[in-house]
């Protein structure tokens, strides 16, 4: 094989990152993703449209760009797939070697129930605050890919037993296996305009915002048998389904007293389901679901420090399976916490934590630094860490005038 499945899986994941709970912005990334109450007006379109009108000292600004990537492979699936391919090729070369057949069978069995995830995204925005109404025009492209093996348990016995899995007409070749590996992915590209205005209602300041947006949703599936792999075929457009969609977000921020904020936001309020490509011989079907998500948050914001927290009010399910397809099991519902210390407007130190109440994703700690000389150029760098096989990073460059 010119490419291993490991290499193709990684390249496919990067290819699809063009998905559902991703928001760019390296500052908020460092604060555990808790941005609905404290993201700045430059990132209002990504987190909460009401943020566009909260900062009275805001200026025209640009984010060009913000980038992030996250990798989760807690079971070291990608390394395991590569190990199995090496062991299986060795058994194919010497099919009468019981030791090599046992090694290949053990490597295949070790892949059961493992999954690997890659998510990435890109964001750009233009902020235009005014006394009457504030706008944030943005673009973001985000996606995630899941690599999943579908182990045929009969294959383990076939590999071990030389009497049942050697072709009598060609004893140097093993019979074909039924085990498959799939990469399923979804990517969303969206253009939106976050519009917000601050109101004073009965002496209380409340910012209200709405974001109409156009979305292009792309789903992808590539399934292969582990012993019948064509490395030149994985990027064929036939494996993709694309659909356009209109959607919108709404949000509000209440400022009950100085330095205190309470936020609520609803995102992707119009649901959309997109079928994932399938063909004869592939196990089962998948669909991708884009559903509304509601989040509430609160924050204490001052010139020297910021502390915030938020929680999702409903769970999110992205991929669903039917038939005998492997269940992606990707339900999530997060609680996010973040803090920031500001050194006189020139530098910022940030930290955060997020936990998935559905226990699909392990808890993550986040950290980051910000540099903002003269309050004109803003550079943010962030990272997240679970363990050596689950980590991420983000960076953002912005200008205000």
C-alpha cells in the first residue's frame, strides 16, 4: 500500500474541516469556550449576536483570521490501524506462520470500540459598531471527522486459523476480510450578519441581537475494507453530499449591575438533516443533524479580570446511524468555565475548563496568552489538553481602528 489507512484518515479529517459545536476565537478557546457573555464584539457573530452592542468603547475592527484544531484519539485508534495493517501484511507474506497470524488477529481485536476525532475551523469577521445599531459580518468554516472501525468478529478467527482462511488455489494469499473502517465527516460553511442594539427597559440595560446566515452543509463518508484499500480514491467528490440552508441565531445580554452580565443564546434555530453518502457493500447508513442549541451564561467583567461560566440547556447529537452501522455515540452537552487577567490592556493571561455532562468527551483544561499593543493589534494564542492523545490549539489575529 502506498498510503496506510492512518495517513488517509488524517488527510480526510483535514480535508473535511471546511461541526456542529465549533466557534472560532482563540481568546474564548483559552477560557474553556465560555464566550456567550464575554466574547468581544469582534467575535459576536461566532458566540452571541447581542455582544455586538455591549462594549460602548468598541471601534471598527477586523479578525483576519482565527484558526483552531482539536484531535481526540484516546484509544490510539489511528496508531492501532497502522499496527494492524503492518501485522496483516506480514501474515499475508507468510500465511503459514501461526505467530504472525496471531499477531495480526490480536491487532485487529484491539481496534474494537475505538474512535478517533479531528475537528478544525477558520473564522473571519468585520465589526461595525455605531450608536444606533451594531453589525458584525462574519465567515466561518468548521467541521469534524470521525474515524471508526467496524470489526467483523469472524475475521479474528479466520486470521488465526490457517485451515479456514488460506486460499487453496493461491496459498500465499489470505481470504478477503469483512472488517471495514469508515471516515464520516461533516463540514459547515456559513456567512452571517450579527445585528444588535442596546435597550434600556425599566432602568435595565439589555442588548438584543439576531444573526441571519446562509450555510452550506457538506457530509462525507469513505468506507474501506482493511485488506482492499485504494489510496487514490478517497478524495472523490462522489463521497460527498452538499445542501444549502438558511438559519439564524438569537441572543440577549442583561447587565443587571456594573460589571455583571447574564447571557442567553439560541443557535441554529432551524433544524436540518443531511444524508451521508452510502453505497452497496458498506455497513449501514448515517445522517448528520444540525439542531438548535441553547446556552445560558453569566460573567463578572472588569478592567483587570474576567470570570465567566455557561452551560448548554440541551444535548447535541451530530451523526446518527441505522442498520448495522457503527454508532458514532457523539452526544454532547457542555459546562464551560473561564477566567482572564489583563495587564493594563497590553497582555492577557487566560485559563479555562470544560466538561461534557454526557461523558462523550473527556474533561479538558485550556490556557492562553493575549498581546494587544496600543489596543490596535491583538494576537491570541491558546491550547487545550486532556492527555497526550487529546489536545488542541487556536490562534487569532485582529486589528481595531
